[in-house]
C-alpha cells in the first residue's frame, strides 16, 4: 500500500510541481487557528494569547483545535465551526462580507470625505479674497472721511 501511495505521489501530474512547504502550509497549527478566535472568558484576548492558565474557555478550545487538526480539518473549517457555534463575536477580526465590510471601509471613506471637504473649504477661502488686494493696504472703497474720524477718536483716547 505504501508503494502504491508513493507511486501515485511521484507520478501524479498535479503533485509534481508542489513543494513540501505547500503541504506544510495546508496543515494549520494550533496558534494559527487560535489567533483567529477571541477568548470568551472576558479577557478580550485571542484564544492563543489568553493569559489565564486555567481559563475555562481557551484551554479546552486549544485541545479541541488540536483534535480537529488531527482529524485533518483546515483552518477555515475549524474557524467556521466555532463561528457557527458562537456567532460572529468569536472571530478576532470582522469578516469582509455583508455589513462587516463597512467596518473595514468606513475609516477610509471618512478620510476621503474629510480631505475633500478641506480642499473645498480652502479653495473657497482662497477664491473669496480679492486677487489684487495687498495685506495691510486699505480697500479701494475706503472712505477718507471715516478714516479722519477714526484717527481723531484714537487721538482723544490717548
């Protein structure tokens, strides 16, 4: 039987160009799977990083993950199992589908809208100033009589 499996592996056209690293990458480790799951004991950490040695959630879950890896399940299958069992709250990152897509895109949308509003506001401020006006120079429609009254009142206050 071993000989048949070896012949199949060496003669199969699909497996000729597959490296050993590819096979190793398909078998998940406990830490790879448990990094994708949030511990439900209240610590707020992932199952891999829960620092309670006797945690009632992460310790049994790590054992279950090892068992599922031994059964040949992939990372996606194991995470899907826990997602079905506990819901979205068990995932350490929101999924990129449905309403959760908004959690990923909203910061970038807000930055783009805010930047656009700033460019618009600066453009309006820039265009509202007369192009030929100089800083400190009186405007063209300045009344000389008002200027004399202002200077007279300033002299009286000194």
